């Protein structure tokens, strides 16, 4: 099946399930953040993928704003001792970063594929 015959895969599907941007079936990552060289289902070459620092920057801005807002609200309403902040916010930050990085990287890869930045994007209709 060629790119022209396949309908575009939803960015939401690619992000939530970390699937191939062409077929939506094959796994996009082979580890936590390492991109698989080829889609096991359709054979899309993903070696040219270069998400760069885009996903990390977005996570830092968004998660940083959420964590700082949460810490300020916690302090304003409950005024806990400092050790509560020291115990609470590092795991929230680390967990949030891990949960946000994979979907954001998957979206960026899918957008690169759609706009032919990977060199093998979908053909024009």
C-alpha cells in the first residue's frame, strides 16, 4: 500500500500510542525515547528523524509553569514545611517529564513526516 492510498494517521493516535506516522500500526520507539530505525509494519525509514530539542523545551516550559504554580498554591493555602516541597515536587517533575516527552516527540516526528521533513513524507494528492 502506498502513501497515496493510506489516509493520514491522526496526530492524537500517533501521540497517545506512539505509533508510526505513516500506518499507525508499528511502534515508534524501541526504548524510552529511542526511535526505531524502521516501522515493523510498513517499513517507513525513521533513521532521518531529528526531533532535536523541541520536545524537551516544550516540556520544560509547560511542566515548569505547572510545578511552580502548584508549589505556590500549596504554599499559599497550606503553608507546609519545606521538606514537604522537597519530597513532593522532584517526583512530580520527573514523572511529568517522562510522561510528556514521548507524546511530544511522537507528534513532532509525525509533523516532520507529514511536511516531508524526513525526506519520505506522504505524496501530494
